[in-house]
C-alpha cells in the first residue's frame, strides 16, 4: 500500500497488512476478509462500499477518514482510534471493539449491532439516526456528545461516564432508569 493509492473492485483474503503508515488511501467497492491491519495508520483514508469480514484492526488509527456504506462484520477493533472521521451508512455487526476512541466524529445513519464497546470513549461527536442494538457499553465515557434520540434501552452496562446534559433526550429502559436517577443524587423509594 502506497500513499494515495486507489483500490477499486477488489477482494482481498487472508493477508497481513499490519504496522503500515499510509496517507490518503482510497478503497471503493472492496471486500476485505480475514485481513490483519494491526497498528496500521490510515490517515485521511476514504472507504466507500467496503465490507470488512473477520478483520483484525486492533490499534489502528483512522484520522480524518471517511466511511460511506461500510460494513464491519465479526471484526476485532480493540484500541482503534477514530479522530475527525465521518461515518455515513456504516454498520458494525458482531464486532469486538473495546477501548476505541471516537473523537470529533460525525455519525449519520449508522448502527452497532451485537457488539462490545466496553471502556470506549466518545468525545465531541455528532449522532444522527444512530442505532445501538444489543451492545455492551460498560464503562464507556461520553463527553460533549449529545445522546438525544439515541436508544440505549437495548444496551447492557453497569456504569457509564456521561454528563446529565449529554443524556438529555436519550431513550432508556425502565430497568436502566433507577441507576440514572440515583446517579443524579435522587433517592428512589419503592412503595410496597
């Protein structure tokens, strides 16, 4: 992979492309199956109509990346950093993605399905039409990222690090309501 390369209509299977530093790669209409991208740097990369299947992207950096109609299926994304990236119609399905950092990202029409995001950080992000279904989000930190309109009711967590302002307008289940109320310093009395 060389800087500014464009890969189009390619299927790549079982390769190790780890520990590379790249700048402004473009991938369109590409399927990547069982590829190791461990600790690779994808600065200013563009991904359009791409499917990642069982890929390992652990500790990979995506700075100013663009993802449009991208699917991550059964992928490992532990410790990935997404900085100033845009996500449009992106799906993370059955992915293991703890300790991921999302900073200054913009998500539209995207979904996380049956994935693990434990101990990840979301700061200064924008969400529009984002779905979280059967996601583990324990110890996730959310800062300056409005969850208004985001449905957390199908997510599992014991603890979230989030401000009351960022929580405004999000949707939670009745079971999740009591811990949130207690976190606000209110005492819940159950009448018998």
